[in-house]
């Protein structure tokens, strides 16, 4: 019979309904590329066989369901390391009404007790469910924090069978529904050995069995160290035998806790868990002669930064790869609909937030900083490794095994420190970074990555500055100011620009209002300009990835490079210049943090702007915030060599750096 074909799947290029068209190369259906495109209607087209594109076939009591994953992976803007689009996974399904006795595996052997023979006219329903902590109800949320406990219940629906006993033969976790995809983590294997606890020193284990047709187990939540998706799909092979059949080496539920223990009490069947309990795919007949191995799948999601999106479709029960002989009715496909919450679901569920630990102590000296970090960094009993911790790129220099403390001791100018000044203080800022390492022999981690800001504050004396003011001759009022330090600053403002914004958190594509200013004291009036700005993931302005969004002496190139709405605002005060930047994320890197560092210039307010002192935005051409657009004419070429400045009108210019951050950029939540 001819293979079944999925009717045309059409995807609007305005995928997020925000006016931005996605590229065909960023879209795939289970790894299969776009096969056609309609430029007029801006539609991308997929057409494949039902068995292709890593489809997953699932069965419930009434239907056969083919599930595909439509995946969008945003690409960085050409010539930049940034993106302003969310990644997305959309479930696509084809539903078929079932006829009685549709199954690729007939029940074996042919002789079974009468009630089991009757059941041969049905299909056993194996399922995985995520349960509440009391195991009484299904959990309505599939979101977890790292290290949280996932309660999973595997079961077989018996109908009029004689009682059946269910076992979990093996389980693997992947980032997409395809069980053969990479990265891939096998946490139950060897015919029922729960190896996760032994491999990663977790608390994962089978619960003591309370019903023969159910087996419950707890899995500590984890993330794949490599990969940018917080989603995890769990696929398990389940077995069912007669309820009266005892467990054995190939049908068991074994957990590791200083040795192997069986959920059914007969620990001796776990003796082979450290060797081989039988070849995969070959099953010896159990006591009673009845077995029926099938494969089931479930999925859960860990909200582990930058911010997770909830999955629209709840998992289906039975999943089995097979060749469908023919549809029961004409092909019908539709997008999955979020199922109604069943009455058995708990309604008073609340996801508990982890508590922020206090595990870093800082001592600031005259020339050095001493930092002590508890190895129990997250106050969860798990000790971090010194190799995963650094201070601005500088490694741990000492360790106290007795108190489990890691030690850093460096000069204030080392370790990519950032020096900032305000009216009363000098502030040295360091980034203490923890990068979790995967467990040996696995692709997973159960620890968060973290960046902790460490600061040393010093009271300022008058005329403390590392840069002498230039030039030596200035008008009298400016000479007086030479006994002070000009204060350049960057601030994030509210939408009305009247107040500083109390939060530095944004969603992708949100507008960040930034105000650059110079504090004048008793200067003659000064005009401030933003000469250049770069964004990085850490305070070090030379780190990678690095995105320059204002350059060439005041040209706001972001709008031209990425088609954003970023721009300078018309100037309202000479000592301030305001600009708007569309929030973005770095395509590579696992941190949602962005640090912005700008070089600012100040000239006498009466000096007009010129090609090296300007504020130019791109909107179908270059426009100046001060109104004299002709100074922007060089923005598409070169406005002067970096580091060399022609003297402005009046012969005086000051320059300084200002920084802000971290700005936390999150992906848009679904439905928000």
C-alpha cells in the first residue's frame, strides 16, 4: 500500500505576528527542511510522509496520533552575534480514528487464560504521568527548578485482563521527541536498573510498589549542559507480566542507595545491575509466559533561564513506532488543542521558588580583594568544583578542605575588574562566575550557572581621578571644574523619562530607555555625546561575544544592522542625550545578562556637533538628534580614526567611560 502523506503544513513567515519575517533556514519539521515557499502570501510549506521527520506515533483508546515537532531556531543578524526573536517548538498532530484491534504487536503467546484472551481484542494502554508529591493527583504543571523532584508514575490499563504487573525496562531523556536525538541521557537501563543515582549521586529512586499495575519513581530535575532548550522529553520502555509472576533479572525495579534495592522487596534480582542483566531487545519469557513490551513517552520542562515557555500539549500515553496500513477515514490534520484540565488534577498547585543562598564573603583591602566562597554554593548540600568557579577569568588560588571554602585573592586592577565613580565613591566591580560541569560520563547537570557581582567601595577624596583633564587651557569656570571630576553616567529610565527604572529586566524586543549625562558642577554648560557603545555578557568590555551598537563617533548602527527601532531621542538638554535600544540576547552563550559600556564625550555647550561629536539614528537614512543631519553623512563610511579626535569648536573636549548592567533579557512567555 502506498505510504501515507501528511497534507500540506503551511507556516506564516510572520511566525510571531510581530511583523518580523523568519527565514526558511531557521525552520524545520523534526529535522526536515522547508520544501516550498509562496512569496506572495509569505508562507513556508512542508509536505512529508507520516513516518518521516522523526514523527512519534501514539495511541489512546480512540485514536492513532502522529506528532511532529515544528522547530524554529532564530539566527543571528548578519554580521552580529545577537538575535531578537524567541526560539519556539510547536507540536503538530495528525489524528486517525481507530478500528478495534489495531496494533502492530499481537499479544503473545496464543494461549492465555480466558480473561486475557478477551483482552486481546483491546490494546493494553501503558502510560507515564507526572504526579503531585502525595501521588494522589496528576501535577497540573510540568515546570521544575534544577534539583527538584519529579514524581513519575508508570502504569498499564488492564481492562478485563487478569491482573498485570508493570515494569520500567529503560528510560531516556532528550531535548526533542525523537528518542534517538542527541544529547541523550539514559537514566534507567539494563532492564530496570535506575542508574541515575549511582552516576550522579542524586536521590532518584523507585518507590516501594503499592499496586501491581503501577510503579512510581522519583527523578531529580536536570538540564543538558549543551543545548539551548529547557525542555526535556522522557521516553520509557514498559513491560507487563502476569500479576502473579515474580520479578526477575529482566523484569525488576532497582534503585541505588549504597547498594541496589528492589521496589518489590527481592533485592537479589538487582545483583546484575553492575554488569549485564541480559541483551537489550531480547527478553526471556517470565513466569506465566505472558509479556508485552511497549514504549511510552512523557515530557516535562525546567524553567532555568533565561525564562521558560510552557508547552501547549500534554503528553499522550502510548507511543509505538509502526507502519500504519491505512487510514480509517480520510486524512485529517489539525494543530493540537490544549486539553482541558481533568478533574483529577490538583488545583492548589504552586511552584516553589528556590531560596537565594548567602555563600560569598568579601574583604576589601587597600590594594587587594579577598573573596571566600562556600563550596555549598547554592545551600543545597551539593559541593561545587573549584574548576567551575572563576573571578573575572581568574581561578581559585586556595582551598580550605575543613570548612569547604574556596579562596580568591587578587589586586583590585586584576581579573577584569571595572572601576566606576559616583559623587562620593570609587567602586571596583568583579564578576564571580560559576559554570556547572556535567557529571562524568553524562551530558547533564543539576546545578545552576550563576554570576555574582562583587564590589569594593572606597570613599573619594577631592580631585581623585585616573585621567587628568585635557587640554591645559580652559575658560575660568572650566578651570574651577578641573579641581573636580566630571561625572559621566548611564541610567535606565522609565518610559516617560522622568525617573530611573527600578527593574533591569526586559523581554526580547522590549525598549530599553537609556540616558547618558554629564554632571557639570561649576563648569560652563557642557554638551554630552555618546561616542560608542558595546554590549557584553560580563562586565569585561573586551570579552566575547561582544556587540557594538553605537560606533563611528556617534552612529547608532543597530537599527541599520538589525532593522530595529533603536534610535537617539531628539535632544532636550545639552548635558543629557537619551536613546532607545531594542532588547536582544546573544545567540551564543547561556547567560541572559547584558552589560553596556559606552564612551562619552563632553564639549562646551556652545560648540556645534560635527562628524566626530554627533548623535545619529538610522530610519531610511541618517538623522541627527541635534537637527543638523549633514554631520551624519559619514556614518556609512568612516568619520575619523578611533582614538584620534580633531579639536572641536572652542578647543576643549572631555571624555570618559560609563557602564550599566546587568540588564536581564528574557524570552517572551507564551500567551504574554
